């Protein structure tokens, strides 16, 4: 694991000058040439064929299109435990599920480190969020904090799985079950969590929300899924999301419809369906790539993964890492992390900072009602976390080696430029 040391700032000036001059951000040549990396969703000819089937059908929008029906069947079979309904997006899926459970109470317990598209449906459903902090080692809901927040007025707990990480949270689930509180899992970034990942068993969940967005594992555009074993929730999907067609093909206006028009995009469904056959292979490749990369950079001081990429149950949408500021001698705050991100990006590494604030600061209906200081683990992760994207096939071990070479190049140059990083961090 990482050595808890600071960089030697007393290296010879000549060696330091050479190191700084080689850094791409300061005019050197980047490690990775433009166009060397294949960006997800990595389109293939088979995807054009899948889209052609929809074009030839002349039925682009119907929820009962055979392409949509086949996708729901294939995903149900792949998951092995849930019945599946396709909707317009992962956010739509969460909304449909909260709408179904909202009569159980007025509150939804969820993590402050979250995606706005996951939390926004709480207000849309007429409910109120009850935020809790996250586990620093998992970037997922703190299960003890969540379990202690299961008040009588809580309708549901929303467990968000970020970056492909599995958030098992058994104590949270047990507390919810004992109080009749619904459990909803946002697995939009963690498609593997729909399978038997808990010692050969499935998540104890009432409903899962999955995304087929272009950046996600299915890489399909705009698409989402409700997964559940509750037949009444499956029926509720149509009541909420359809207004003028039914799954049997009839042209009707339902008296129960909420009119949200969360119909799945048939073109996106065609792409998603074409990916399911190779989904296990894709997930394995993502895990292998992340594991290879971590093995090559794990000795660099001040780096740590959010979770073990070698865990075969993880989905690994991206490879999330943390910069441990105190080990590198940085002041607290995100500026040091952000400067290193710029250095790596200039070398051609696809590294990004995704979330920079607690989720309630992104949403106007929730802004100003919560204090970021009350969620110290969330804030620590937001100041130190980043991720490596493009770990999916066809990118391979050779590409991971280039990523690693760039990391090593920047870490070798840091003794010279660390003073500049500190100046930037201190001034921010």
C-alpha cells in the first residue's frame, strides 16, 4: 500500500528542471497521443445493424415495440432475480419507484454524496430528503447513520452505488425492513449489483433503478429500467409513465396515468439489447484494466482507491481514486487535487473530477436547507476524489500501461512543482 512519506523537495535543481520541462502542461510532450484511447460507448457495426431494425420497423416510439420487449426479457434473464420494465432514464426509474412507495411516509433517507438526477425525484414525488454522511472507504451511504435515521415518517431509503461500487449496507437494510421502510437501490452506475453479489444472494431491495445512458455500461443513449419482484410496482410503471399507449398495443388514455411519458427510447433499447450478450465480458475487462492500472501505480505516495478493483463483484464503471493530501503535504481543500488532475490530463490521461459539492447544493429545491459542514466524510471525498475513465474495452493493458507511465511521470516531477501546487492550493 502507499508509503506515508512526503516528497523530497531538496532534489538537485538540474534534475528538477528537467522533470518540470518534460511535463506536458509546461510544454513537454504528452505520454498519450491524441486518438490513442477509445472513448466509451465504443460504437461497433453491430450497433448500426440494431438501429437499422428500428428504422425498418417504422415504429420509433411504441413501448410495446418488439425491441423493447426483447430487451426487458434479456435483462431480466441476465439479472436472474428481477422483473424488468424499461423507462426513459435512470432518473425516471427512481421517480416511478418513489411514486409507488410515497404513501409510506414523507421522508427519504439518502447520502449527501450523490447524483442530482438520483435525488431530484424525491422532491418531484412530494417527499423530503433526509441526508446522512457516507462511509469514507466506500463513498456510499454510512449504514449506521442511515439505520439511526429510520424514523416513523420515513417512506424509503435510497442507496446510491457510485462508480460501480456495491453498497451492501446490511444494517441499513435490516433497520428499514424492521420498520416497513422501502429500500430502493440506485444502481445506474453499478449494473452488476442487480446480480447475486451478496455471498451468492441478491440485494435485499424492493426496487432497483438502472440507467442505459450512453456513459453507462449499456452505452445506449437515454434509457432506464425499473427492476423489482413486486408485480404491483411493475403495473405501476405503466400507470405513471404511459399516457396514450399500452403494452398490448391499444391506443388508450388511462384514468390512472400521471402523464410523465417515460416511454423508453426504442433506438436506445436496440443498442442496449445488442450489448447484453457481451455484458459479462465487458465487466470483466473493466475490472481487469482497473486492477492492472492499480498494480502499476499503487506504490505512488498519496494515492488510494475508493474500493478494491480486484473484487469480482464490482461493476467498475470508472476507476475512482483519492489523493491523500496530508501524505503529499498539501493544505486541505480541492486545489491541490485539481492541479494534479490538470497535469495528468495534459499527459492525455482521461481523469476527471465529477462531483464537487454535496448533492443538496446542486438542487434549487434543497439548497440552503442543509449545511455541508455536517457531512465531513462527504466533504473530504469531494476535496480529494477523482476518477480514471475509459477503462472499458477495447482499451486494454497496453493503454493502462500508458496511463501508469503518465502517473509516474507526474509523480517524478512533483518534487519540483509541488511548491507551485501549494501556492495554487493556498491561494484558492
